């Protein structure tokens, strides 16, 4: 009886051992190997092009903002005055060009026309006087010199009429081509200066270049900011990436565009990400002659990006598990 019990127990123990081995193998097959990684953010540091006093900081740390939302403004009294000056210079240049293109004003043309009428009347009188003097000279009542004076006066009045006729025509014409081109250049330069003043004024009110999370602010209202200094640090969701290292033996199994699964503490469901970068050089450089053990130490940096919708679930510096 005792012998039969021992045989029965041995058989059951063997069956349990076989069943346990099968369960362990099944679990090992189901669970894919995981790689340790971490989250990193590529921050956008929004700075100023020119120095000035911070007039208003419109955001705070931890705030989510949309693209184009106001971030901060600098005092802009000087830039606004410069823009008004440039605007006045444009108006002046345009008025000068229009004046050159239109010729003289109507009252000025009327003055020259009246002078022309007076000259024409004087010429008519001189012509009548010459005709009378010629008749008197034929009768011998005047000397030849008096007749010559009458001819000279008629020629003088005829020349005056021709001069004033030319002045009337000139008064109705625009300015010379060189003067017009110079005025056009002045107007173009004034507009360029206005565009530059507009740009400088717009730089005093800085909007968000993209939607994202305000990671940090570096100044408070009333403080002076030097040119080129960052005022706000912005983290767009598309700038969140995952970094992990793959051993040299597994490098051939991955490629850009490949999808991976990411999990982390309190992240909920796994997050899908896309591999976009694989380093071409190993982080560890062994001797020239590689052995099998040394090749196992080679690791390559890999970067993957989650979708912008899943990126807010991850935070820079957070450890993650990568499943290839």
C-alpha cells in the first residue's frame, strides 16, 4: 500500500512540474522584452529682438495656450512714435510725387494765360503801329529810324507771345522724368522705413509661435530685458520625444517609421510612438578589434515621437518602458 502511494505521488509531482514548465514558457513567450527609456522635451525659448522693460506678462507656468495667443509685451512708446513719424514721411513723399505728376496748379496756369493774352494784345497794337508808320514813311512824313523802331517793337512783342505760349504748355505738363524718378525713390524709401517701424512695433507684443504648455517664465512685469533674452519657455506637444538605447545585436530589427509601444506609471493605456531617429554611432566605442563580448556592450540612441494627442500624457524626465 505504501509503495503504491509513493508511485502515485511521484506521478502527480512530475505532472505538476511539467504543467509549471509549460505555464512559465507560455508567459515567457507572451511577455515581450522591454527597454528602459525616458521622456525629453525640446523647449521653445521665446526671446526678444530688442531690449526693453517688460510691460505685461500674459501667461503663467503650467498654462496651456493656443498658437498666436499673447505671451508678453514690452513698453513701446518710442517704437509707436517712430512709426507715426514714418507714416508722416510717407504722406509727404506721396504728396510731392503727386504734385510733380500733375504739373502746376490751375491758378498758376491761369496767371500765365493772362500774361499771354496781354502779350498778344501788345503784339496786335505793335502790328497796327507798324502798318501806320509804313504809310507815313511812304509819304515822307517820318524818318526811316522811326519805321525801324516800329518793326523792332513788333518783333519784341511777337517773341513775348511765343515765350508765354511755351510757358502755358509747360505749366500743363508734369515734371521732368528725372525729378519724377527721384520722387518715386523717395516714396519707396519712406514706405520701406514705415515697414521697418511696423516690424519693430510688432516685436514689442510677442505671440505664441505654437500651441503648447508654458514650461517656465524668466521675468516679471517691470523688469528690464536684454536683447536676445528668453522670456518664456514653451513646450509644444509635437516637441515631446522618447529616448532609449538599443543594443548592437538588436539594431537591425528596428528602422525609422516603425511603431513602438510605451508604458509608464499612471499613464493608463499604452501609448504608440514612431521611431524617427537612430544614431549612426554607438555611445560606447570599443577597441578596433571587436570581440563577441565587446559587441554586446554597444548601444545606439533611438528617438521616437508620440502623437500630439498622446504627448500631454508624458512629462520630460519621466522614465518609460519601451516595447519593440
